[in-house]
């Protein structure tokens, strides 16, 4: 997907702090600010940043229909593409991960319209709730719990379904993060 022309991250560094990155060039825990992210929101290694960083773009950067209020640092919602672990009935469609950074974000009317559109289009939708550093963020497939409120055009029911999903996830034990892509030590540099 193409990026929206002229749309830049600006001061938003949500992806620099909220994402779990397990890449040979960068290992970073979710919920921990990347050591390369400087106080002025610039990247200390921007010109040589890892491929994983160069290739990541949130959905706000890719979708002109989302105005500037949807920028993740303003909305407390990070929308990310999801291409793996799509339920069989939804195969062939890319999904959307909805990362809720503050629970108050689920009460935004704009979110309700967006979710209704995604669910009506049968776009696989996954709620992601951040966990403490050192644990993998938890996610839940949302479409089954949102279909009825969306069909009834029930915004309050949609909020109740989101609240219930967050409560369910809060009762679960998150899995510890394990870095699988740690680069091999350079034997020459260890001498």
C-alpha cells in the first residue's frame, strides 16, 4: 500500500516504544522506548536504521481517510496491518491490529465508525492490549464479538464488547518475550 503523500510521523514515536521487535538488527521489548529514539523524537540512526524500521508504517500513514486526529500519539490508537494468523473464514484478507494505548480511546465515536466499517467489510480485526515490558502483547480476534452490535448499529454495545474483550485479556497471563533473532556474536570482536 502506498503512503499518504505529505503525511509524516512528526513527533509520533509510538512505534518506537510500543512494538516488540525481534529482528537480527534490532531487539526491543514492547513498552520500552528504542535506545535510538532521542528526546526530540528523532532517530539517532535514521539514515542506517534497520530494515524492520524502514519498512514499518502504521495504517494512519497509509490511509488518507484517517485524519490527523488518528495519528497514534494523538488518538492513543495504533492501527497496524496484520497478515499472519488470520482465521480460516477470513483467509485471503489482510487484517488490522487495533492497539489500544489508553482504555479511554475505546470511547471515541470515530473509532466506532471505523470498527463498524471494518467488521461490515469482513476485515479480520484484532484487539491488542499492551502488557508490562518483558511480556508479549496479548491480542484477541474481535469480529465475532463486534458483529452483532455493528449489525444493530449499537455504539454502546460496541463499547461494551470492547470493554469485555479488554477485561478478558486482563485476566490472562501474558507470555514472556523471548528474542529468537539475536545475532551471533562476532568472535573477532570478543578477543
